[in-house]
C-alpha cells in the first residue's frame, strides 16, 4: 500500500504549481506527438497521389470514432479510479481498471469485425468517390486491424494518467507514434507498398503502444489489469458513462462540425476548404498544450474531490486557468504576426493564404478564452457533474458551432465561415461563467456538509 500513499500525498499535499506542471508535461508531450504523427501520415501519403491523400482523410473520420471510444472508456473509468484512490477505496479502483480496459478492447474487436464485413458500403458512407474507393478500401482494411489495440491503449493511457502516473503513460503512446513515423517512408517507398504501407505502419505502431502500456500498467504504483477483476455491471457502466460521455460528446461533435465546416467552405471553392482545414490543424496543435495542461489538473482534481479538499481543488483550478490563458495570449501575439507564413508552410497558394490569414486571425482573437472553457469542462467531468460537463463539451464545437456555420455564411458570405469559430468561442465562454460560479458554490455547500458529518 505504501506506493499509493506516495501518489496520494503528492496529489493531495504537494506544492500545487509543481504537482500540476509535473502531471501536465508528459501529457502535453503525448498530445503534441499524436498531433504531429497525424500530420506525418498525411505528409508521406501526399507524396503518392491526390487519391491516396484523400483516402487517408476519409478514413480519418472513422479513426476519430475509434479514438472517441477509447477516450470514453479511459476517461470514464479513470475519473472514477482517481476519486476512489482519493477516498482510499483501492478495491473499487482495481475492479474499475480491468472493467474499463476489457470493455474497451472488446468494443474494438466488434468495430474490427463490423468494419471488415461492411468495408464497401462503409467506404462510400464516409464520402469516398469512385476514383478514391480502391485506395480507401486498401487503407481501411488494414487500419481496422488496429482498432482493438487503439481503443484499449487509449483507455490504459488515460487510466494511468488519472492515477497520477503520466510519465509511464506518455512513454507508451510516444514510442508507438515514433515507430509509425519511422516505418511510414520505409514501407510506403522502400518496400513499395503505397497506401497499404502507411496503414501497416500505423497498425504496427498501435500494437507496440498497446504492449508497452499493458506491461507498464504492472509497474510502480499502477493498478495492474487482471481478467479476474473484470466485473461488468450496470453500476460500473453508469460510472463510465458519467465520467466518459463528455469526451465522447467532444470527439463526436468535432467530427460533425468538421464535416459541416467543409460543406460550408466548399461553396467558396477548394481553396476555402484547404485554408479552413489548415487553420483547424494549427488550432488543434496549439490546443494540445492547453488540453495537456488541463489533463495535468485532472488527477489533482479527482484526488482532492475524493478526499474532500475543496479549497485546494479551487486553487488548482485557478492556477491551471492562469497558466493556460497566459500561454494562449502569447500564442495570439506570435500567431498574429506570422499568420501568412504559417499558412504558407502547408500550401503555397495565394488564395489559400488570403482566406487562411483572415480565418486564423479571427480564431486567435478568442484563443485566450479557451483555457477557462476547457479547464471548466475537465473539472466538471472529473467531479462527476455529467449534465454540466456534457453541456460544456457540446458547446464549442456543437451547440453553437453547428447552427452558426449555417447561419453566418448566409449573412456574411465567406467572412461568415472565417469568423464562425470565434463567435462560437464567445458564446461558449458566456455559458461557462455562470455554470462554474454555481459549481463553486456547490463545492462550498459540500464542504460544509462534510464538516458537519465529522
């Protein structure tokens, strides 16, 4: 038991800024590496031909769905584990770790079987044209083999992170990503495997990540995964749903909003789609730091909430918001001054650059609001406030963005597409403020109730 006391002591008593930064750095690295290796895949496949590039883009929305499942089980079981460890209920945490892991793995197997069975209709449903179809099928047929490894390794990664062992979690994810980038050019060009080579590189990377994470879960203070602890029950899945549904909501709506954005931008030609997707990639890469910081705050939040340390929880929240907001203000200033050359790195086309600069600058204006929105969402998710967490998870890329992407262009034309995310951010921020004030008042009441019981 001694080991758990160490993590417990660090998260509930260590100096706050050090605890959050220690937890956040490995997560930020994992997020950045994952972001970069999505870009690397596109980069190497782009050297084959346009159809192959399009095929990877089409299969990407399926990958998004598979990842969402991994996050759903990972955050759902992980948030519960961190609260139970904070409350010193170790047995419950052990059962939940195995239940979350095996449920996630079995779901990945189901996706694999259904995907291979309906390969052709699925390719068409995701938006494949007749010329892209053969590439999509070649790529997807192999990518699907990795589904069980991808879902369960994302689940393990998040469980380890929420137990306060982010370094080990980072090692597993990063080693798979690096292997993928090394294998890409080797299999695509040297072995002359084309788009199938890119798919095999991804699957091998995912399998290696899975093995490393599974072995890491047996080391140090981690809760080991054992099949004997797999105890599926209505209660367990209810906990997973409460803790995991905001992640599912975020990922799922990001998928829908990207499709809507492409439809709206398509009216103004290919250069508008290209520009908006480049701006989207840049924003995602910037946010990976902010999300990583928020995820560094989550284990502190879960342990403190479980242990009833409400003042410490509030301090941790304020510190996270302050650091993230300062980082985003710095990004705003740098991004604004080099926006033209940033877009140019991806596509050297005057039309794309012209649209991209305007869209990027509008998004940069509201960047600093996003740390507060994201940290609030993670606070509510970890403290098991499912309705509020889901509402905030849906706000930025769903609730506000999806209607706005159809309303604004009809009023302002192309400008409407460019300003959509910024307007959505302002609305989301306005919704978040009253919810957090209410939640903090609720914490004060919960603290009083606990005191009265003692």
